[in-house]
C-alpha cells in the first residue's frame, strides 16, 4: 500500500509527495498556511505559501522577514508530485482551505472555517474532496450559534439601557474585532468605535483591503475624565481587561464575543456581564451539514472536541479518524 | 411571557452587583403585566409550589431525543443538567411564547403520569434561553444570586414603598401578588388575612463611648448582645411561626422551639443553641439553619432556644407604641409562664455609668456575646434602623496581621482592579490561607494593593493571581469558627482589610496558633 497523501507529524500535517507541512507549529523548510491566527501561522519557516492576505498579515505580525520565501497562492500550484490550491474558508480575512490532490485522491484541509456570512472576509466555499480534514472546535451538539446580528442587537440594547457606562467588548485582534465592527455597522451603528492599540494595525490593514470599518478611534490615550467613554463601545483584546488599561472607563459593562459564550459557566469564569455568542468557527449544525454535503469517503479531525464528532460519524456510518494534532488553541488570542 | 422571564434570569445571572440586579428587577416589573411578574417574583423568592421536575425525569426525556453518548459528552462540558438539555434539545419547528402563568399552572396541575409529555411539548416550542428558564422553574433553584429579600426590596423600590411594609405583609400574600403590584402602582395597601404575620424588626445603630458620654445612663436600659440569630417568634390563635429578621419563615428548621410557643403574641429575641445553661457557639446554630427537616438526633444534640428581648404583641394587644420599659414589664410577666428550657429572658445589665458598662463589655461572662445593646427606656418599637432609640456597642473586632497570598479581579466599578484578596498566616514556616476580604480599604489603599498585585504576581489561575508573600495587611473580623472546609481549619466572620501594614515585614505576621487560641471551645 502506498503512503497516504498527508500524515500527522509532531510539527503538523505533512505531505511526503510535496515535502511540505500545513500549518506547522514548529519551524519547517516549507509550510502552507491556512490563515493568520498565531497558532496556525508561525514565524521562522524556510518558505511559506499562503493567500496574499495571510502573507500580509504574517508580515504585519512578525515583520517582513518572517520567512526567507513568501509565495502567494494564486491558482493551483504544483509542488513535487501534488497540486495544491487555496479556497476561501470564511473564518478571517485571507483564510483558506487547502486542497491537496494527486492523480487518485483529493484531500481538503479546512483550517478553521465557518459558513456563517462574515462581511470582513470572503465566504466559505464548498470544495469536493475524498478526504475531509476538518477542525472540531465547537463539535458538541450543544453548540448551535445564534444569528450574530441578533447578538449585536443585544449589545446595542445594553448600550441604550446603560448610557452612563462604557461597553468593553473582548475581541481577538485578527478577525473577531473586524467582524464585530462590521456587524455593528450593518446594524446601523455609525458612531465612533473605540479600539485598543493592539487592534489598530490589523484594522488599518482591513480598511486598506477595502473593508469599510467606519469611524475608529484609539481608546489607548489617557484622556481627561472617566466620563469621556460613557455610552461608548470599546473593543479590546480580553487580556487588556485585566490590565490597568480598563481602569479608565466609567463602570464598564464587560462583554466578550466568542462562540464559548453559549455556556454560562464559561462566561462567568471570565467575569463577563454581557456574553455575545459570535463565533468564527463552524458550529455543530454547520459541521455535520458540511460532512453531509461534501460526503467524503473519510473524515479526519484535526483539533477540538473530536469525541462527539467521531460518535456522530459512527452513528451516520461514516469513516472518521482523529488526528489529535496538538498546538492549536480553541480560539487564539 | 416566558421570553421576558428568560431575559431577566440571563441578566441577573451575569450581573454581579446588587444595585444593578435591583435595577434589572425594577425594569422587569415595570415592563411585565400581571400575573406574569408575580409568578416571576414568586420563583425568585421561592414561594412557587410546583410539582418538582426531577433530574431523573429530565434525563429520561433527553435520552429519547439525543444519543446518550453525545449527551454525556455535552453534559461533561457544560456541567449543568438543565443548561445542557436547554442547549442540546433539537431546534423548535415552531416557536411559542407562553405566559409564565400558563407554565406555572401546568406544572402545578398536570398529573404525574402526563408530566413528561407536557414537558416535551414545551421544550419543543421554546428557544434555548427560554428552555433553560422553563427547566430552572421546574427544577427549582434559579441560582441567579437573588435572595428572597432582594426580590422584595426590588418590589418596594419599584413602588416607592418601605421594605418593612412589604415584609410585614408578605406572609399574607400569595402568588401572583396582584394586590402587591397594584399597591406598588398607587393602589390601596392590601390587607393581609394571614395568621401569625411577620412584623418588621426594630434595628439599632452602632455607638461608642464618646457618643454615649453625651447621654444620660438613667434614660437607658442595657443588655447583652447575644451572638445567635435575631428572630421573631409569633403565636397567633394556634398558628406559630419563627421568622428571621428579614421576614423569612424559618419555622421548619426549629420544630422544638415552635412547640414551646405556648402564648398568644409576638416575641423578639435571639435564637440560640442552648444545652442547659450552656450556650453553644454560632457554628452549632448554623448546622441547624437552612434544613427543611430536622432529625430527632439533631433536636437532641442541638436544642434550639429563644432568649427574649422584647414583646410586640400580647393577648391581642399591640404593645409596639408603648415605651420599652412597659413592654419589658409585660415580657417579664409572660416569661415565667413558658418552658424555661426553651424560652428565657435576656437579663438586663446594671447601668449607672458608661465606664462601668465599658468594663463589663470588655469582659463578658460568656463567649457567645458580641457586645452590649443600649436601648432608650421610652423607645416605641419602630420598624427599621431609626436613630436615637437603640444602640449596639459591639466588642472591638478581633485583629490579625496576615500576609496577602492571592488576588482576584473585581467587577463593575472595580473592573480592572484586583480587589478580592485572600490572605494567610504562618504555620510551621508555611502560609496557610485563613480568609478572603474585598472591602475595608480606602480607594487609595485599593490602588496600592492593585499595584502590588500586578508587580508581584508569581502565578496566574484564570482571573486569580498568586503574589509574592510580602505584603502584610491588618485584617479585622467579628468572630472565628471552626471549619473543616478550610485548610486552616477555621473561618472568619466579616473579615475586612483594616489597613496596610507596610511597617511590618511578612515574617512578623501572625501565626496560626494565635488564631487557634481565639476559637470558641468546641
């Protein structure tokens, strides 16, 4: 029997026929990267192939010299004995699913993905494949994420109810921040949105890529009075809420935009007063729908809650294998 | 409608602060019609008498809809049965928003055999947050951090009423409390038809020697302040009740004392565990509190007793407007007719001058005394904390110098600050945590402590940080109990940070043995 087209290794998923890794967690000679989140896109690889936007994002985060050779994915490319192509994943700006094919097999590595429309990036595309290598971050039947626009409506209702308080919304710098801003704009909120300094570079990049984030203002400058931010929406990385940075806001309502906010204990643990269920990953319904739609001969599960997905595959008589790749976080910061 | 109730529960569950919880409740009462708001209130105060939906019933229901292995994995992740079912239940084909009253009536009246089918039908028509509210309603125990009293406070605030008035009426009112809400909205005050209602309790204000010196001792009566639970014992034409000072009915936990209420009237006193003449430490009382049923053994080993302070009503006469010395005389006449093993009189202390009283206060004859009460001889019995009539002169708090060990971030106005502190004392060269305090310090001291925590963090556990054992704080507290649940074996009452002891090196903070010596005898 021939070696499989992709095999799990400690560094990440390895393709022997092309001699490359996908989303390696350690420096390797050649890497293909699905998207710019830090646990998937690391610095120090010899060569990196990714979408032009993901390469830009890596350069913003790690500096221009994050690799010796940056190769933008532009249509199908031949690497060794396989052909690779990148297809939108709907997760964050630049995110892609990577299709690797040889004469006999098409294998699709989803990276992180969602099928919920996201105005901050290109929508997920279905890609026919024989083997689906999927994430399973929210692979429990309890995860059915509500319409994100309804969650934004809850945030705006709270802003209207507590005009004297600032609303601090915890968001990750790449993806969630811009997603929440676009959702707010879609809901007709056109007031200035204040952002923590850690979000500025990536927001600027989104604007440069033609995503109209509207009036953004820095929330980092120390201002005169606490009342200055009353009634305002302020976005920042969750880690900043524990820092002295948060002390400048008047009696803040702590909100957090994440798929985990479905579970009360998770929200309470983080001291969240207004949990917003906004996820950039497939939920249970989307995940099982994707497997049903693509109907691959095999499903491999990279990271997340694979036990439940394995069970579902068994119940629906589908072949599934857990890869148990380590190094990917639930939702990276 | 269940939707509004679900939203209220959600808000309350994630709101840490009392003031905001009250605001959410007021908004809900204003926005919700009768009878739904009354049923919501009853759910919060624990006054809804529903057919209990048991966990095993729910497990059986969900097993019919969801693969047991998928359910088990989900339950492991969520950790709460009602929440797991609310989230995992298949999405409803058609949504409904039934009235809370309809759901309550259904849970009250549906025969047991038909209950599972009714619950399934409801789960099939509600979205997740409402399924959660419905299941919490059915299983009891909302766990949203709202006490019965806070809920009553919210009604009082909503209507601009006095909490005392609401509490006095409470036990004569029943869900859905339409007459109460009508009153809150400028209707007439409801008339309570209940026997043995609660009367709002008279409270005292703190005092000290400087304050007392300006007053004439001859105008006052003094007695010990016993460290039990202030209660009101009511016996009304055969109906007997024991109320906490906030009006919660605690009769069920003290049937032995109820048997001894062989009078017709209302006694204000202290609930104690008393074995002969020996009064047990507060801890012993706590083991009996909160129990729905008390075993015969518990009644024998932890006998409840009442130490009487005051007489509010007697044989159909309301004495509350009379001066204290007259009520006291009536009380002294009543007590000899009662079982001395269960009910006795709180003795008066000789009071000729304040200095002599100060000497007695400094060295009370019983460890279960937490100070002295000083009451004006002419004081009527008034609801609430009215200045100038009754004073409490507590023993000075106990103090210990402890070392800061952990800090946790606060909420609301304190978000961004480390404001909840765990501190410890030395035991054989190791620090053992002995308590947690989140008040007592000034704003400036909070800033100083916050800065110290940030600059001296050694480890992080979620929102909690461990800090270098270098900061000494003086902790004041009101008492000490044995506690098997704490590593140190003791638990403090009302600990607070009295000041920061930057003058003191950590090695010179107190030893555990010093605290152990302060424990009441077992």
